[in-house]
């Protein structure tokens, strides 16, 4: 490998590291566009996308884990126990890293919306499990005008109220970013 090839690889690594840091920082601190729903369910209007975009480029289970953990500690996280911190922040956002299964190759971002769907469904599944296990004891008798008798139904309903809009927004934003993202320099 020649000196210029090593220099190009070093520049690509620096670009990836800078992009990773910027995306994590923006995702954790950019809370200007969010809508609070119910107790702690939040639909994020845009800042979730940089993390998702990075995770599509790199299988980012660890990036999601770091993001979720930092989000709890630095972005007004809510938890009833250590288990809810682990499920609702660390593991849930690590599950968003499943979007990286459809990693963009050669600046082909055509699968970005599908990757958003996979990442959001992964996050929903973890929140659902948390709702059925950790939060079952906090299930109200009535929710959204319905009598609650099943933690499973309550968890689907509660988590669906913010994850469905979040998923739709992530898919739409990713669809809109497919062409502009293809113009970015490739870090491969």
C-alpha cells in the first residue's frame, strides 16, 4: 500500500469518526423539535434521523447503546428502576442499530427507509418487552378511555402511541434524504 493510499484511508477514518461524533452529539442535544405524548412518550421531529443515518452506514449496535445511555443521563431520562434504564434507553436504542443490517454500499441509500423501519420496529419490540415486564405493575385501570386488563395490550397501545408516529416520521425523513445522502463522500 502506497503512501497516498494510506493517507486516503486515514482521511476516511477521520471523516467517519467526525461524522459519528457529530451525529451522536446532535441526536443527544437537539431537542428543539419534539412533541411530548402521554407520560414520557416523545415523537422526535428530526433529531433521531442523524443517528439512524449513521447506523445504516455502520452496524451501530454499540453507537445505539451509547446514544441511549447518554440520552438517559443527559436528556431528562425517566425510569422507575435500573431495569427500565437498561431496557428503555440502552437496549432500545441499541436495537435501532439493527438498521445497519441494510448498510448503504457505494452510496446507494435506496434501502434507507426500510432500514428506518427495521430500526424503529426493533426499538418498539424492546419498549414493548419493558412495558410488559418492568411497567406492568404501573398499568392504569383506564387508558385512552379503555379499561386495561392486560399488560400486553397496554404496552402495545402505550408504546404504539409514540412509536408509530416516530416510525412514520423516520421513514419519511429517510426517504427524503436518499438522494442528498448519495451525494456525500463515501467513507468506505
